[in-house]
C-alpha cells in the first residue's frame, strides 16, 4: 500500500512511518502541515492518506479541510483522519463526503497496532473505519429521533458496528452470534428506519448516514 502521512507531531509522524514500513507499506511522503500534504498528493497521489485534524498554522481544522478537499479532488484516494478528541461535527462532515474509503480514528487507537492496521486496510479497500467511541457519541447525539428509539439494544449494537465499517461476518464474530442472526438484525434496522428496498440503493450505507450524519 502506498501512503502519505500528515501529522505535525514529529514523534508520532516518524513512529507511523516506521510502523507502516515494518508492515511492508510504502510511505511516499510524511509532512507536518496540510498545505504540504495537498502539494504532495497533487504531484503523485497515493492510495491512502493518514491526516491529523488539527494542524498548523491555527491548529483548528486544517487537516480536516485538507481531507475534505482530497475527497472532492481525488476520490480514488482513501482518507483516514486522526483526532485527539471526539469532534462530532468533523466526523459528520467527513461522513457527508461519502462512505467509500474513509475513516475517523482517535489517536490512542494508533497505539493498538492491530486495530489501526485493520482500519487502514478497510479504508484502502473502499470501506469505512470509524472509531467505536466516535460512533457511540454520534449515536447518542441522535437518541431523540423516533426511528432510533424504535431499535432494540441488539439492533443498536449491530448498527454501531456497521458504522465502524465491520462486515456482517465481523459483527457476528464480535457479538458471538451467527451471521444469519446479524443479517436478521440488520434487516430489522433497515425496516425500522424505513429505508427503500429497491436495488438502486445501498441500505447499509443509508442506515449509517441516516443516524451518524443527521
């Protein structure tokens, strides 16, 4: 996998470079600000970029704005955003840009190497990878909606894992249930959200967007 990293902390940036290189990936650029990332991607687009939300000069949302720009100008490039905190507005903006090849992780997840690498693989393959804590906060943010209140606890668990980017097989493994049980719960979620059954829509994507991006 060819990657670029944008992280203003030199220690974390170099740590990521070494970790990814040890895993057999190629880091083609490792920069400390969003403008340098955009310049590097324009010159030679990688397969995935890993970018911090808060970067110089203001340390507010430069990284996020760069990520959204890349989503619009280079949709073939996967984007994995890192944040120190759960910033709900940023996560929603990222989701609103599309659900293919996108992720939002808290920085402490990087220390859990297997989880970080699994999230990176999901983004690279065109899937989603949202931090469980981010998803929990976003789901809590929409608890007042009538449709969400209709979900059972198990259906809510299934929706949360789906929003993190897990397949039905992975959800079944985590919940220690059969895959058919997960499919049953997922279909119940889709029906309770009143999502269309026509072949032209992806009910799984709609379910995640309905609740995390509403």
